[in-house]
C-alpha cells in the first residue's frame, strides 16, 4: 500500500510515477529535469519527492505553445496556402 501524502488543505500530492503517468514524460526525464532545475516544481520531503497537482498543471499551461496563425485568428486548414 502506498503512503498518500497530503498538505494542509487536503490536496493529495503526487509522486514521480503519478506525474509521469499524467504528463506522459518518463520518470527518468522528470528526475533529470529536477537535477537541471527545469520541469514542474516539486517538494523534497525527506528522501521523497512530491508534486502539487496545481503546480504540475500551471507548469504545463506555462509551456503551452500556440501556433502563430491561431494567435492571429487566421487559422488555415491542412493543405491550403
């Protein structure tokens, strides 16, 4: 049985495996990003690493890329010029 880590407001914190499953990035990539100082913000609790779900979501949204044509309202359908 896995220990569920929670914080004051009752939010369940995520471990590396869960963030990997949610984001599609491997656990190895998440570990590398922690060493490099990139990737989603994390909490170091003793020897454990946990992620707040809202921080993972904010990190993902902060890295959202929108195609330039979508920003200008001039979306083109595939195959047209």
